[in-house]
């Protein structure tokens, strides 16, 4: 555990997160000051992204995994990206009581992360919240996401290790797992490998292991395929060991740091887009010009290209 001067208790951490999530201008500025202050105390955790379709067992898994880590003397933060959006219609994660036992632990911090907001909304707030948790001395930060919208892609781009939870029964298409997600995975974990599903889980494991083998990736890490039972707390320790192994190899080869630096560069670009967007919206004359030009584009009296150009020139 890293000692840190910031956020000595969960309440003050929660308050800082609320500040970071606020949309008020003065709060934004205050939040930026806090973030700059804590920056030297960030980066010391392992950041793990976990995704999977509803019902795969994410909260059961994270609870078992988190409790295991706490037993090892770790402090664990769980940021659940809540995909409540106009498209998804209401909150998916927030309705039920999740991870009850974990949330009772003093060394656990669980927080839903709102996914609302414009461009890069999820990544933005969750990323900053992750930094706050690190400054508060959490050594493992888990970012959970339900595959709705773009959230998994964004989460994959802010973590060190990306874990996809799967069901024992079927291929990825049948599970509604989006194309490309498996390519982002550092590990596939087939959950519910217990009771009658045990055999099926092992078959799935074989199937995915073969698939990854065929990909013949030359990178330093071939994605692992494992099985577990979150309900029976089986193989949870082996999954943590695997993540530690990944961290060791990645750190020794310099890839760990390199990946984080590249993620920072990506984030900078995202922020820039967001700021430009904000500027465009805040400026009254640009807003009215945009409106007018949009009309012209709709009517076909102006091309999208020249309309966009006029707006950018005005900016
Ligand atoms: P989430 O929607 O992905 O967060 O999934 P939950 O953690 O809420 O789990 C969905 C259901 O699957 C619940 O009824 C769990 O009890 C059950 N479940 C989760 N993990 C396991 C497991 O390892 N084995 C079995 N048999 N059931 C599980």
C-alpha cells in the first residue's frame, strides 16, 4: 500500500470525485487544480478493465476478486461505468445492490461512474476518477463496463490489463460480444465453470485457446484463456497471479510504461476535441453561425465542407 497525503478516508475521496464529475465551470477549474496537485501521487496502481454482457457474472466476479485482493493486503477501487444513456434507457448497473460484501470492506471503494456527457464522456471522468483513487492509495483499480455503446473501447484504452468475462455456453457471436472486443482482450475468463457447466466451460476454453493460437500474435503477451467460478470463488487466485505475471513481463520489457504514455497522448487528443467542442458551444456568435449553416447544408445551398470550414475559421 502506498502512503499518500490525499483523501485519508472514503468520504473525502468521494467528494473529490463529485467535484471532478461536476459540469459547473468553477468546479471544473477547481477539479483541474486538485488533479494537478495529486498527479505526482498517481500511477502506482494496476488498472484492470473488466467487461462482459449482463448476467455473465461481473459483479459476482469483482466481489470475489476484490475480496481476494483485500486478503492479500491490497486496497481495491471499483469504478463501474454505468451505461445509463438515452439509448440504453436508464441505469443498468445502478438498480440492484451489487457487491454487498465487498462494499462493506474498509479497503474497498465502489463507485458508479456516469457515462453521460459528450465526446469521450466515459473516458474523461472515469480516467480522472482513477487518478484520484490512485492518489488515495488504492493499489488495484478495476473499471467495470457493460458492453453498451463505446464504453469497452474507451475503457480498454485507459487500463493496463483488459479482461473479458464470458459464459461457458457459446461462441462470441451468440453471446452478443461485439467484434473487435476479443482483439482488445489480454485475457478471456470463462465464468460459471461449475456444476453442470464445468465441461462446457472447458470446451470453450479449448476453443478460444485454439483461436488465439491461430492469430499468431507476435506481441510480448498472448491472451490467456482461463475458467473460473465467481460464485464458488474458484480460480480467482490464479487469475490474479496471471495479471501479476503480465505486469512483470510488461514492466521488464518497458511496455507497461510505454502503453501508459501512449494512452496519455490519446487522452490529450480526446481532451482537445472536447475543448474545441465546448468552445464552439459556448460562443454565441459561433452557435448562431452553426445553426444558420446547418440549415443551408440541409437545404443544399452550402456543402458540409465549406460550412465546417467557415465555423473553424470563425473559431
Ligand atoms: P452481471 O450482470 O454481469 O454483473 O452478473 P451478476 O454478477 O449479477 O450474475 C448474474 C447471475 O449469475 C447471478 O444470478 C449470479 O449468482 C450468477 N453467477 C455469477 N457468477 C456465477 C458462477 O461463477 N457460477 C454460477 N453458477 N452462477 C454465477
